[in-house]
């Protein structure tokens, strides 16, 4: 039975939000001060500042600290970077490619390695599809960056399914926007993916994914019954949209600026809880914003719009998500 008072409250509070809001994050001087620390970066203060929004100028470096890719102890920073550079090069150093005893010409870009014991076609297809888009389509440097990142990820996750390869490449793309190096992007994405596949997160196993999808659909049904019924009427199943939405952290669905503001918050949560605990509630807030539009769409249009969302007021969406989460736990729909 649907708690009508809760769903009515949800509709009244969350269906309306402005479509754009200027950057409203922490003062850039805070990040400059924290990152320029002589001995140790204060991770606790960095998280507090990042939760309010990371200044774009410092986002690439802040993300490395939030994900533990760069050590907060600056006396060990150079040693860590040298080790990472060495390992990154080793991951991309497969045996010589030969065919009939003769070297294969690669035009300066090595083919994806099949030396790790798994077919590489899925990795090649996923990368080729993205390379048709800007900025990769007109920049050899960007294409090389993408190839290096994906080749290194393949070395670690050679047994990834086709869907998991798609998830990985979606997680890679935001790091191109913040001008992260191929090496740092590999380590950041690998860290995020390792979290997603552990600690009870959606990609840990089939049971965890079903659990997360089940909880999400229960909340969707309870908090937004009108849109839920429309999805049902249009024949949209849970598997059509929920697993990928829960596993890609909205990458490749939102405008880059909006996505990165949401990720500022997510990566702070990740460091503190080892989970993306805010993500389902952000998705619910986004769905509430889109309700009036989506109820006028058929199945094909709905699925397209869920993958190509309009500009949002990221600050308002985050605030709505926090309020939704508080209501959900207060009402006993979920237990922490």
C-alpha cells in the first residue's frame, strides 16, 4: 500500500526546481590553501569543502585526494607517483604483436591486447563508439588518451562483461572534462569501479544488484506513483533502465558541469561510507523534476530522455535528494 501522505509531500516539494544555477561551491581560496599545505593535506577539511562544490580549477587534484589516488602525506607523494607511473606503463606493455612471424603495423596505436586471456572485441567496440564523439572525433591526442586509459583498464578487468565495459567507459569520460592525465584517470576510475564491485554496492554480485534495484523501485513506486504507473503502462521494465542508472553514477546522462557538481558530493560520501549512498536519492530527485515531461512520452522517448537529461540546478537536486533521504528513513521505508 502506498503511503499517500508521503507521496503527496514528495510531489509538492520536489516536482519544481529551477533549470539553471551559477556555481555556488566553496571559495577557491580554501582549495588553494588546503592543496598547498607543506606536509599533509587535511582530508577532513578537503571533504567539507568539496561537499559544497569543488572549484573547477582544482577538481582534478581534489578528486585524486578524495579517491586516495594521491597520498595526503606529501613526503610520500613523489614515491607514490613514480610507482604509479611504472605500473601504468607495465599495464600497457603487452608482448610484441606478430602475425605469421611478422610485426603487425599499428599506425602508432597498439590494438587492444588479447594477451590477457579474454577477447578484446567488447573493449574495441566501446572505445570506437566513443571516439566518434567530440572531443575525440577531431583530436588525435584525446583518442590516444582514451585508448591508453581503456587499454590499462582492460589489463585489470579483462573478464568484464559487455555491460561492465560500457559502465567503465562511462566512468572514464568525466575525467577527460577535468583534464586528468591518462594515468590518473586510470587510477581514479579503477578505484571507483572497485568500490562499485565491493562493500555491498550494486556491481558486487547479482544479488546486490537485485537488492539495490528492488529498493529503488520500491521508493520510486512509493514517492512518485504517477510516473511509476506511466512507466508500467508503457511497458518499461526495471531492467530497461534501473541497473545502468544505478551503476554509472549518471555519467554520460547529465551535462558535464552538472554531473561534476553531483560527483563532488558523491566522492565525499564514498570516502566516508565506502558507498554511493546518495545516488538513489539523487536519481529520485531527477525523476521528480522530469515527471511532467515524461508522463507525456512513450517508451522509446522516455528511455532516450533518461539517458540525455536536460540542464539541471545541481544544488537544488542535491538538496532535494538529502530531503528525500531524510523522509525515507524517518518514515521507515528504509533502515540504515
